[in-house]
């Protein structure tokens, strides 16, 4: 009897361990994404300034996004450093830190692309799953807000947009959602970053979602459903004049208050 009881206890313990393994892997992946998005955002901020985003060819507000290459939210599309949709832009706006590799005797196939551009080159090929875009918007006076949005496995589809119908408290918005609960949570996952554009300002604010809520007001009519988002910081937008834009794969934002660089003997 004691042996049977011991076997039962052992079986329960092993089952618990097996259950924890997938959850631990998921948490490890989330931690890796959080670390990489921070590194990409901070590095891209300095990279954008170095490449001349503070001496832009056009006046702000604008977005620099050669990967998506689509204007949105009243932002004009600009380029920096003569970078366009070709290979140089892809090299700059995609992180090169996630290098391609295979483990020996692991049974893995070789990478889909060569590890090196040409034989003898020292440049390692990367997975390119992390990328970024930058926006520059006025903040009053001579101040501008430079925002760098980090992406993980970015989807090339256009951003989803919804008109905001209510602003609750200081950090929550509500808008109609005609889709299902699943589609809502896929479009606005917790931890993702969205853009709020208020045309009355105008104002542009990037915010991270800390709590998405789907309110199904009528089981038979999806047009009555609402989506609610709570953010990690206060918002200063108004209902009726604000649109929320959701970008697939947007996982983080790094921001810095800056001033445009003028022409001087030091900048020529």
C-alpha cells in the first residue's frame, strides 16, 4: 500500500512539472522579447539622431518607416540619410543582434539564408525579427517628441484604427468593436503599443496597453460591442476627435524630448 501511495504522489509531482515546462518557456520568451525591445528602442533613438532625423527634409509631424512605407494618423512619410525601401534601409531599421545559427548534432536544418553575405565576410546574417519606426511630433515651442517604436515579428498589414468614443479616468479609452472577443485580443494584446491621434490638438501619443477589456453588450448584435484599453500612463486626448491605431507586433516605445538642429558652423 505504501508503494502505491508513493507512486501516486510521484505521478502527481511529475504531472505538475510537465505542466510547468510550457508555461516556463512562454515566460522565458516574453522576458527575451522585453529585453530585446528595450535594447532596440534605445539604440534606434541614438541611431535616428545620428542619421539626421533632427535635420529632416520636411517639417514635423512625420513618420520615418521605410519598412511599412505608409503614412498614417496625419503623419507625413519622410526618409533620413537617403534611406528608402531598399537593402540599406532594411539593414538600419531591422535589428542585427539576433544572429542566425544552428546547433551541431541537433537535427536542425541549416538556416534559410547564408550566415555570411559572401565567403570571407565578417558580417553575420540575422533573423531580423526585431525592427523599428520613428515619429517626430511637435510638443510646443521649440520642443519635439522623438518616439521610436520597437516591433517583434512585424506584420506588413496596415494598422487597425478605431474612433474613440469615451475617455475614462486619466488612462483609459473606449471605442466600438464589431468583431469577436478573439479578434479584439489579437488586435490589442496586453503589452502591445498603440498610437492615439487627436485631431483637435493635434496630438500624438504612443501608449502601452496594460489591460484590454472586451465588453459584449448584446449577444445577438456585434455592433453594440465595445473595446476598452487601459494604459501605463495618462492620456491627454478627447473623445470624438481621437483615433487609436494598433500595429501588429508593436511591443515597445522609447521617447526623448528633442529640438531640431539648425544650420551653424558646427553642423555644416
